[in-house]
C-alpha cells in the first residue's frame, strides 16, 4: 500500500508540472531562446519586455476572473437583468480586445530588437499552445456540435496549467 501511495504521489507531482510551451504567452519562452545569433543585450531586452508584458497580462487576466465571477452571479440570480449581463459580456470582450492589442504590440517590440535574419526566423517560428515536438494546435480542444464536449474535449486541456476554463 505504501508503495502504491508513493507512486500515486510521484505521478501526481509529475502531472502537475508545467508543460513546455504552455505559458500564457503561447510558447514565447520556447521561441526567443532559439533565435539564431541572439546577442546578450538582445536577450536581456527581450527578457525585460517579456517580464513587463506578463505582469500586464496577469492584471488583465485578474480583471477577467472578477468579471467571470460577476457574470456567474448575474446568471444565477432569481431575476436575470439582461442589460447587466450584456454589459458584463461587453466589459469582458473589451478586456480581451485590449489584451490582444498589447500582445501584438509586444510582438512588434521584440521584432524591433532583431536583425533582418532573426526577424525572418522569428516570424516563421510556430506559435500557440503547441508542445515541444508537437504540431501547432495539437492538443487544443475541438469544438463539438451543439455545445457538447466533443470526443477529445473532455480532458484534453482542462487539467493543464495555464488552461482557463470558460464560463
């Protein structure tokens, strides 16, 4: 029994480790260190940009978390106020819109630090939630008809660090 408990504890700990490329930036930590001929100065500047960007994105994610909690409360109320619900949805989409704009600006800020050769490599490097050695997009939840979980959607990404559950 003790051996089984030890194996379970070890397996759980190993499963909870963050997979490669699964950060909130969509694998940016995998791309930047592999840029060819990256100077120490460029690397430091990219690290500074990335740190500031991650802090800013965390602030936005916190706002979305609060917004989702408010949304759940509005949806579960005895009398649904559709104006409040729609306002909540609009607020969340505005936050996401701002996040996407900041991600694009961050990407361009990194590109501006690179040489022409490095930019070509950076632009062609895969992005997204792909794991090391996996095809881009592999492991993403597939849409199912009528809002169901789908064949693969039941547990593909749910227990992975960085995965944010919907509403």
